[in-house]
C-alpha cells in the first residue's frame, strides 16, 4: 500500500533541512541578541482563539482553518498563525507581569489554501512579537530586525518594504464607514465576493487581488486622510527613523493585511523573485487584541515570515561535512570493527558504515562520496590490532594501531 502525502505538505531533507536549521539558528541568535525570549506553543488551540480575533470575514477564518471537534466536545483548530497563540500563552502563564515582553517563536502553521509555488497547507513561520509598548521605537526595532534577518539570509535577493498606517482603532471604525459608502456607490464594478463585504468589513475589499476590485480600491478614499494628527506624527517619526537606518520603503495606502486585528503601522517585505506568492514577511500593530483575548489592555506589535519562501531563495552552497568511511574485508572482523566504532564514537569522530564486507566496493563508494578518510580493515590489520588509514585527497596510506586513531584523525 503506497500512501501519498497530504496535498500542500512537504518533507524536509537534504539541502532543505539544512536551510531550515540555518534559518532557525540565525533567528535564535539574532532574537537573543536583542533580548527576545523564545516561546513554543501547542500546534492546536481552542477554535475561539482564532475565529473572532482574526476576523470572521478574513480568508483564513472563512475558508482556511483546519478545525474539528475532538472526541470530547471541544472545537479545536490547528494554528493558522502564531500571534494569537503567543498572546494566549503569555496570558495563561502570567508572562505579562513584566512589560514590554519580547518574544519569538518558530514552528509550523496550517492553512487550507490552494497549494502553489510558495503556498502550502502546512508551512513554517518565524514570529517576533512585542507586547506592552505603544512607542514607534517598537515598530522600528522589529522592522530593522526583519530587514537584517532577510538580508543576512538572502543577501542577493531584491526585497522591498511596503508600509502603511491604519491609524488608531477608533479612527479605523470611522474610515470603514467612509469606505463602505464608497464601495456601495461602486458596487456594480466589484466582484461578488467583495460585494458581500461592503458593509460587514470593507477593509477586506482593499486586500482583494481580483483585477476589477483592485481598480476600484486604487481610487478609494485613503486612510491617511482620516487618521489623527498623533497617528500621523508617529508614522512620520517611524519613516524618518527608517531613513536614518538606510532602510528604503514604499508607502502603500491600500496595504491593510489579511487579518482583522491590525491598527496603526502595517508593513510587508516583498520580492519579485517568487511569482505571485511574493510576501516574505508581514506584520504590524494590533492594539486591543491582547485585551480582546482576556489579557490587560496593552498594545502589541509583531511580524511573521514564511520559512519556505525564504528558503526557496537561499543558495544551496553548503560546505561538505567531512567524515570517515569504513571499509571491512570480512564478516569475521566484526569484533575488531566494533572496537574501532567504539573509539570513533567516544571521540566524536564522524563516520559512515554501510554493513558491507567488501573493501573494493567500499573504496569505490568512498571515492564517490564526501568522505575524506577511509579506515580499512583486512586480514593483516585484524591480526595486529591495527587499521589502515587512507587519506582520499592525497592517496596516502598508513597502517596504525587502533589506539592511535584519535591522534591521527583530528
Ligand atoms: P501573514 O501575512 O498571514 O501574517 O503570514 C506571514 C507570512 O507567512 C507571509 O508573509 C508568508 O511568508 C508566510 N505564509 C503565510 N501563508 C503561507 C502559506 N500558505 N504557505 C507558505 N507561507 C505562508 C501572520 O501570520 C501574522 N500573524 C503576522 C504578525 C505577527 N502580525 C503581527 N505579528
């Protein structure tokens, strides 16, 4: 019986697992340098954690959540994103007693989207969050960190930063009314899907990728004209600060992000090198969300990036790991071989053994592999408690006592 993998999932092996681990190591290092603490949360949560906070009309909640009733009567969802689980965990574990709280996490997310290049149903995210600061310096720290991480991992890729502000939560409500009226006046030109959102959540129309919706959205009243002076001031300060960090950005007034919890600054790092799934990293401010989830009424800001999308743009020029290939002539030398393996293991010397007893075949296999040394055990070596080292780069050979292995192989 041959069982296929689930559509939209993928296995990680060879270079892809190396890239994954490299990303993980870099994130952990960079995160810790700036005092972000690592947090892991379960991959499933109670469904109510996601449905309202992400927005009942967001694509994620409408079409993409993997939700099920467990064998009891609880409704559970495989996490489609990390921000709400992180907030839930910070509240459950009383981590918000000291703010600002800076957290990062890495792990799999699940969304039932139509799979295509760069879009999966199980994918991995890197996630950074700051809970408890309304200072634009928090946005600045996160955007600078994101920029640094992306440029370290994919230095040659053309990446652009899109920036917008949605203003404060109360302004947003006012703007939504203005937007609803505008879309209502143009409803005949909108897609059926967007028409259904005119009154319930017009911001989602700005997020539509359908050609005629985009045309109407481009002429819609912009949010910047409806936000408070304080929001404008903060946004301008952030823009100036980004300039002083030499980080280029483009203002995109239609950038609203796909989830409902955002207000204030929103941003996305995009690339032209990936086709239609062009967003590498996205995030923003979500003041009000922590309170909505039962925590204190404190602000929050963060971002997430897709590991697979970054990985697809990373080079595969990994240094070959050197190791020893074992070549044994005869099954009767097994006990002698066990002593050699014990020595290699005790001294953390990397080796490979394929359970074959044929020196000629082992040598030709070693020559085609990344091994740099072959340990050969034939009759003569066996009789004298020895082994022969063959250095593959020079062809040089030397017979030594097995107790000398450590001093010969560094
Ligand atoms: P998001 O924009 O939904 O934001 O996802 C962030 C990133 O995850 C995307 O830019 C993309 O790189 C990756 N991603 C999303 N869906 C897929 C998919 N189906 N396959 C492959 N990669 C994907 C969030 O999730 C927010 N929680 C970000 C955030 C954190 N906002 C504030 N804090």
